[in-house]
C-alpha cells in the first residue's frame, strides 16, 4: 500500500553558514509542519515497488538544489537535482520581506504587521507554485508541502 508522505527531513548543515533565532524558528516550524502533514509522491516507479514513506535530505550544490530521497530505513532511492535560477528572485524577495516582518513584529502596529505578512505570504505562495511546476513529472506534491519545502530551500541559502 502506498504511503506518499515524508517522515523525516534533514538539511545539509554545511550549506548553512549562519541563521538568526527567527530563521531557526522558521526552520523548526517548517520541518515540524511538513512531517505532520504532507503529500510527497515520487513519480518514478522503483524496481521493488516501494511507494513510501520517505526520508529526504536537502542541499545546495553548485547553485542547484539536491533532493535526496530515501526509504524509511534510510537506504537511498534517488537524488533529484533542480536548477535554482527561477528561485533566485523569490528567495531574495522572501528574505527581504522576512527581515521587514521580523522587525515589524517587534515595534509596528498590528495593521502594518498584517500588510507585511500578506506580502510575505504572496511571495511564499508564488514560490510554492513554481516549485510544484519544477517538480512536475518528478514528484507530485501538494501546495502546503511546496510552501514548507520552499521555506527550507530558503534556509539553505542563508549567507553570513
């Protein structure tokens, strides 16, 4: 029986040079929410018929996203490599709006925070749709899974 879900997520810690407490909290929440509820169905048929659950490991290698897919027992299934060119601007915009949001929650009015948060969600939603498109034919994911994966992709792009 197919079990199309992620049960564990790891990030290549060598890729991440630095992260603030706010970003670390975003990472923890994204991983927790992703594991709690996700839809992740690789489209390749594995020779033994394996159909989940999956462990994934995310890394950035030479400007590309490495998405290592493993079985529940941690044995490898496949590694997808995705170009990140289409994500450069959304990542940059997302970092900028997150900085504004984290500053705003400390000293802005509720209306200002809501406006910034709406912009942040818009960028996040657009990037999630792009991720779904980029994975088409490779991995079928739902929108919520794509949003959480985009957050983790952003964490991998933090520079000192």
